C-alpha cells in the first residue's frame, strides 16, 4: 500500500495578501533604485512648453524641440549608460574626437573637455545650499547636454529638476524659444543658489569677525572659522567647473545660440565670477581672522602666564621669610626677640605690597 503524502497547509487569505503587498513593495523599491524616471517635454516655435500629460498627441509630436528630464537611479554604475544614451539622442556622434563612452565619463566628471563640438553645451551644474552658515555646502548636481533642438537634463535630486521645470514654465513665451533656454534657466537657477550661499557666507564671516575681536571668550570660534573655510572650499570646487565650461561656450561665435543667448550666458558667467570673487575675499578674510585669533590667544596666554608668575612671586616672599625663621637654629636672636613675630609679619606685608605695586605698574597684574 503506497504511503500517503501530506500536503503542505495553504496560507490563509491574510497571509497571501501580506505576501503580495510585500512583493509589490520590494519590486517598487527595486524599480525606484534601478530605473530612471523619464519625462519628455516639447518646445514650440512660439515658445510654448508642452507637457505630454496635458497636450494632444498630434500637437506634441509636431513640436520639433525636445527636452528630456531624467531622474537618475541611486546606483551610480548605471549613470554612464544613461548619459551615453543622452549624448546619442542629442545627435553627438563618435566622430567628435572621442567615443560616447568616454564622453559620458567626462560629462559626469568635474571637467568637460574643450574638444566637444562647438554647438554642444554639456556640463555639470551644481545647486549649492548652505543652511546654518558653517556646514559644508550641499549641492545637488544637474547634468545637462544640449545641441540644436534637443536638451537632456538628469539628476539624482528630484527637487532640483522640479525647480528647473518650474523656472522654464515661469518664463514668458518670447524667452522660451530654442532648446538652449533650458541651459540658460538652469544656469540662472544655479547662480541664484550660489549668490545666496555667498551672501550667507559673507554674513557669517561678519558674525565671526565680531566674535574674534569681542571681549567675550569663545572657544568655538576657531572651529567655526575652519568649518566656514571648508564650506567656501566646497562651494568653489563646485562652481569652478561651471565657470570654466561657460568661458568655452561664450567664446564660440555660434549661430545656433544667437547673440542674445550668448550675451545672457556672458552675464551669467560674470555673475558666477563675482560669486567666486566674493568667496575668495571671504576666504582671505577668514584666514586673516584665524591668524588674528591665534595671535589673540597667544597674547591672552602670555598675560595669564605673567599674572600667574606675579602671584607666585607674591606668595614666594612670605614663604621664604617664614622658611628662614622656621629653621630654628640656636644662634638666631630674632627667635627670642619680643617683637620678632609681629616684625616678621610686618616685613612680609611690606614686601608683598611693594611687589604688588611694582607688578601693577609693569602690567603684570
């Protein structure tokens, strides 16, 4: 007779529901971490920004200028393939002097090579932030690649991309013509963030200057100066690549950009340079403040040592007199003198008062 097998108990409905929800949640998280969120906009010749969710398909397809917005996944290993696709979509071929793979690496790096075609704007634009005035600068990065009638922006920060879309939408239609308006809007937004950082750094530098030269002792002021100098270094490290790339773009006389666009980019470049100069000025001032702070600390320590030495001398003289008469030799006539004790106290008091007067005149007390 064959053995009877016992079937495994089937999970109840609640267990199946929990398992399905957990699987869906895990799959959703996996998609969120591995797949970019892609949105495509279109720009018409009249400067209208078309959203595919609210625009009829035939109207959307008729618009020639494309703007692709990609929210990058959290895995940096996939960024290069996404950027390579973006370069290919912008019509950049491998005949540009380097492979798309290498070009994608340079776009994601700190510097973009000058060998890129003249009508291509590709850069990493930072959105610097400085919350409390002393912490390192936090700067979400937006990668942008633009050529002729195509623009691709990508970032791991959804807030930065949302602000960019809102900025383009807020422009009047006359200024929304051409895909390069995305570059100008992104750089203008970055310049506003950088200017805010520079203003906060300047205000915090003034506060630290008051603390350094005030009469109140603050042991944390040196630490705050170092932290603010580090924040300035972070900000400059994120702004200099943009300034260098802008200088290459504005030097090109390209008909695709137009005189107005080039003039606008030159004004933006001048704004970035003013911010960089302001940060340099604050950095030098902080360096001088740090030197002054260390000098003041040394002067204060020297003053403390002089006061300690003066008080030690005031204590040493009575101790010396008391030590001499405490030796109790047989041939010390003062030991048997009736006025020896009060005379010793009077001598101690007179010597201490004379030393105290001398120390006060010399500034030691």
